[in-house]
């Protein structure tokens, strides 16, 4: 952890971070409400695709973890309840982590998510029916669609996740999270960050990380480094095909993993 940055290929190409944003929203919610967060969302792997709803009904509206869609929607609801200007305040939090004021939402992508996000509307309404959504469904999903639309490149993504490799301190050495909170977020990334391919990622790569359907993957080795890849082609589980391969090769050749 030195703040130095190394890149190859299209590292400056921006893409929507999509589900990678769930880790950042989780961090902000955990910062705001502490362990009360776990009364509304669990920390267990689901073993199902990211948009699956069957377990949500079986478990009385408590999502299995905050990195599946239903869990991230609950986290969005928490942020709406605790931030004065939710979208602006959350974006400022991400900018603080990256030390980059240029990071922004992509309104076109957010609108596209709103028009096509039928499964997310179903999840939000089911959460509302079980009393686990306190704000209006439309408002919660508007925030959620915007967080997924955040645009970053690989450099910015590694900077954003520096806080999880550095005991809760961002690039500017500001303490945003406790080391205990970081430990828990990293554990959730390891067990839940790749949906029903989380075990495969742990087996092949051996790092906590998170993927997004925009083709991005970010991973980290605590106290050592963060690493991000971007390759838009996805495998059947919704994770970047080449990104998974690149990270497996990286940890195998360098022998750098948590195991």
C-alpha cells in the first residue's frame, strides 16, 4: 500500500460500475448505522443468481446478503433514510474515496435501468410488503439505478477500493471505516461478491472482490494492493470472462492471495 498505480491496456476507458457500486453503498450504510444494518440484511451467500427472488420470500423479506439486488435495494433504502441529499451525498462519498471530483452518474444508463428493471421493481415491492423498505419504492429504485450508473475506469476503481485494503483509510489517509467494519465488508466480498460464482472466484483467484455486469472486476489483498480489470464480455454467471482469467493468472503467477 503505497498509492502507486500501474496499468496496462484500456485502463482509462470508463464503464458503468453496476453491481460493484453495492460495496460502496454498503460501506456508506455501515458507516452511518453500524451493526443495526444486519437487522435488515443477512451476510450469507445465496448460491443463486444476483436477481433471484425465491429466497427473499422464504426468509420473510430479509435478503441473504447486501451484494445481491434485493440486499442492495435495502441498503439504498437505508441511505435514503439517513442522507440529507442521498444521490449527491453518496456521489460525494465515492469522490472522497477516489480523491477524484470527475466521477459522476450516467443519466442515460440510469434511465435505461429504470425502464427495463422489472425484476428490481418486483424485489422492491416484495421488500415493501414484508416491511423491509421504509421509503417509496420509486425513490429507492431511482437511487439504486443511479448508483449502478456511476462511471469509472480501472484506475479510479482501484482508488475507490483502497479503503478496504488499508484498514478503512482512503488515499488521503482519512479514516472512513473502522478496521472491524472493513474486515466484515471484505468477508462479504469474498463469500458473496460474485453471486453463484463466488466459490469459483475464491478457488481460482483467492481474493475478496466484486464484479459488475458492465464488465468490471475489482479485488484486493488487505494491506497490500487493490486491482481492477475491465473486459465487457460476460460468462453465463454474469462475470467478466477475461477479467476472471486475468485475475486467476495474476494470483497464480505472483502467489499473492489471502490463502
